[in-house]
C-alpha cells in the first residue's frame, strides 16, 4: 500500500474533538482501503495525528471499535475490517448534507454522512459498505459511483480571480462545478446556467464542466421550470439526432397500411380531454349492433408504428420514461411532431390506432372483446367541461351516445367498488395564468362524471389487456409482461392512520387487510363534507403502498384488479409503448417473448415517474410563492394541514396555497412537537395545536427560489 496515495490534508479539529469523531475517521480509512491491514502507527500517519494527544485518541478509537466488533484485531499491532460484501443502492441526499442509500426490496435504508459520500450526488447508483450497525440502524460509506443520475446541473455562476464556478441550486447536489474560461459560452457573474459535467477526475471532489445553456438571471418562469426539470434529472431539450429522426417520419397513411388494419373510420368516434390538451392519445367509439348489443371501442394512438424499437427516438423515450407536467408547460416524452401531430388523435383526420373493442349486452356485461390495430376518424373533440354539460342536460349531436356510454361507465364503476376498490376523490390544484405567465388565481379541480366516464373505459381496457397478456401458470416461465402493481397496504401504517383519525374523533379499526378498502371507503364517505376531508384522504393515500411497474404481478389493491397494466397513454408513458409492442406480438404470434432485461426497465421507468411527480410538486410550490409574493404582511385564514419537528403547515383558504409556521417563531409560549400525539404543545400553558385546526396567519417571507412561504401565527 502506498501511504502517499491515501494521505490527505489534515482533518479539521472539529472533526476530531470527540471519541466518536475519531471512530468515524478510523472506520472511513478502513472502508476506503478494502481488505487492508493497518497498524496504529499507519493510521496516525493517514489521519495526520501528530501530537501525543491525537495519537492517543486514535488508539482509543481502535480499542472501542474492536470492543464493538466493528474492527478485527489480528495481533497486538494490526487491525482490519470484518469481511463484508459491498452492497448497491440509490443515494438520496437532503439539504442538510447527509443522505440515505435506498436498497431495492429492503426497508432498511443505510444512512450516509456528508463526509462519507465521496463523489456521489443525489440519485446516483452507488456501491457502499456498512461501517456501523446498531439496533438495526445501519450507517455506511460510499465506495464507488456505479451510475450517475445526472450529468447536468443548474445553478448560479460565480467568477472570482479569473476562475468560474457553478454553485448548484439545490443543496442536495452540493458539489460545485469548475468551468474553464473557454467553456463559459457567454456566462457572466450572477447568471443562471445549465452546466454539463465533462470531466470528473478520480479523487477530485469538484468536477469540470461547460455551460450548455444560459437561463438569464433568477426569477423568470423559464429559468425556474428548466431548473426544476434538470435538478430532477430530466433534459428539457431533445438531442439533434432525435429531432432529425422525428422530422423524417412520413405523415402519409398508405392504402397498404390501411389494408392491414381494421377500418373503423365510419364508426362514431370522439375524444374527451382537458381544455388545454394538445396530445390526444385516446378516443372512444360507439356502435349499436343489429342484435341490440353495443360495441364500445377504446382507441389509443399507435405510437409503436412510428417508433421502432432501438431507434434514437425509442432510446430517448425510455430515458425520459414519461412526459412531465409542470404548471405552465409540458416536457413531452416524444418530440412535438409525434406527440401533438403524427400520433395525436385529432378530429377530422384519419389516424392509426391500437384498439380494444368491447361488446356489451343489455345487462351492460362484456360478452366479447377484440384487440388489434386499426384506423379511425374522430368526429369530434370534446373537453371534459363540454361532456359534463351534456351529462347534466345540454343538447348535443352526440348526446345520446354520451349518455349511454356514461351509464355503462357508472355500472362498471359500481362493480369496482363492490369488489373492493378504493374510492379516492382526486383533487388537483390548478393555477389561472395571465398572458405573461403570472398566476392570478387558483382552482381546486375535482373528478366529475365526465372524468369518470373516460376513466372507467381506460381502466376496462388496461385490466382486460393485462389479463389477455398474463400467461397460463404452466407457461409463466416463458412470458414476461409489464404490470402496474399496487401492493397490499401495511397493517402498521394503517395503525398509524387509525391514531391520526382519532385526533378528529373518528373511529377506524382495521384488523385484516381484506376489510381495509370497505372501511376506508366508509370513513371517507362519512366525512366528505367536513373541512378536514382532504387531510384525512391525503393520509389514507400516504398509508398505501406506492404503485410501480413490475414483471412480478402482485395485483392492484387500490383498483381491486388481479391483473392491471398501462396501455392507454403511449404518447406520454413508455410503459404503455412496451405493452403495445407486447400486445401486437401476442395478437400476431399467440405469445410474448421472455425478455430478461424487462424488470430493470420497469425499475427505471418507475424511478423516473417518481422524479416527474416531484418535479410537478416543485413547480406547484414555485407558483404558490408567486401567488403570495405581493401579499407579504397580509392576514389569511387557513387550516393546519401538516405538522413536523420544525414547523406547522397551513393551507390558506383563499387560494389553497400552503406555507409553514416555524415552531420557533411562536413567541406566546415555548412550543415543541409531540410525535406520539402528532401535535404541537406549549411547555408552560399545555395548549395544543392540532391538525385540522383553523388559524389566522400573516405572510412573513416568500422565496420563489427556495419554493418557500413562511407564515407567522396570528391567532388560533
């Protein structure tokens, strides 16, 4: 072993003050030199422990680690780490500098201190080893970065002494990037920029990079939204190769292609989408048969026809995995030429589709189904609002068709709930934006019958295709299918939900998983008109497992389906494109080939889905700050929506924006967080602050950059 190679700069005194600090330093040396046998003298050299006091601290640390069996003493002088197999996982950092390694299939995350993360940043796949294991709480040190989560960062340029450095926006990334003068590309002091990491020398914590995009100065919507996307690991810009490939795709639908498909262009067909939608990836058709039965078709854009597996477009779609929906824009999975033009099921145009067609009898039962490629012609594009008006009695050319389809949808919905599906009322905070992108108001949008109409037929198509693709048990080893799975909830989490409900005087007792959906639906029905309804529903959702993509079918608890997949949105979800290809393979050959790498693909698109959700949340927080930036000092009424060790979260009644009251800012008493009772209590007065309480607050500070709204408690 070369001493010079591993010798570093002397550690700061603060790191050495406690015996625990020395133990960490000693463990770090052994972890970074896997398999090494070291003496006390060698460790003192590597740790720059020069004084007698420092050398004694090193010796004491060695003895303590041997006693705790974290080190092996080979003889009187030599020590080594117990043999361990390095593990892998995803590093998730927080703004305070430390983080956790999430291990696939395990609930035992491993904490990593800032000094032990090496050159890893948030989201990296890393190799690590455990250096402490006490009472089931493990602590590790990063050995290697196996895969970078991102090579682009957004931040502010600082230029000093002819040296430019980008400081990232998010503390989670925490690593500045040095930019050579010839790589600044016009960036100046104080500018926001996107920097691509070009070189990351081994053992150098600060990488080198170059400016690839200028975002101007802080405060513009464009700069902040691009920052959010890149910080979540998404590239807002398509590579030239991908755009070029998209531009070369023919828009012509040939007679030869039509001849291969079921021609449905004469069948009544329409789309139903949000008012601001530009990509129409699903349509519904209506056909009354001579025998009195009804054919309802679910037609989905045939993205697979235009995107060949393994092409640049396909690789980019997988890399993104999904479209990302921010408040004022969409980062599409596919270039606009495909998503908004070629594939979009626009009205009055012939379009290639992949269809699932269901025949219903008079009892509204599915008696027959067909899956295959088709060509359709949409007669009309509806918004959800227009369909809702028709449902409520407005006259329309296709009013009869819509009413009939809606009645079938309601029947399908009722069956789902009888079989144990969760009845969660979706709420979506929408912003009213001016022509310049400034928010002027908010709307809390809830699901209505028009939304449920579309939802039920998409669910029918997804579960029917999942069942069709699921192999028989004897052939399970030769098939691989992408499922959308939602595992059973954990009884322990449901127990915490029970305690939470008790704070509102609500009774919830769930002893068996089988009765969970029924009791949760009853709870939500009983409180649907209460002011704390959304709080309780949010806690119900958080007590559930996360839905993910997997080749291992665990069913879908929330929907009460034995098999479920995603087929209906291939323009914006890569999982759906995979299912389209599998379905075509099955309809053509009778089987689906086993693909050993598909589970890894499922993990990747599930991870990117979580990032997309986080990006959307970040954009909402940003626009909330814009809503309140001109209202500092004003008083608002609100409801307490969350409580933590650091603060009390309040959702303002007037605009549904959420801010936080730092606990330390309450001066009427010394308040502290009681985690067992999940409330804040005054030390002297015993006065409590609870979830769901109505309060008056003053807007104290607003920071769009930090996505943060600070409030001051006025009355409670």
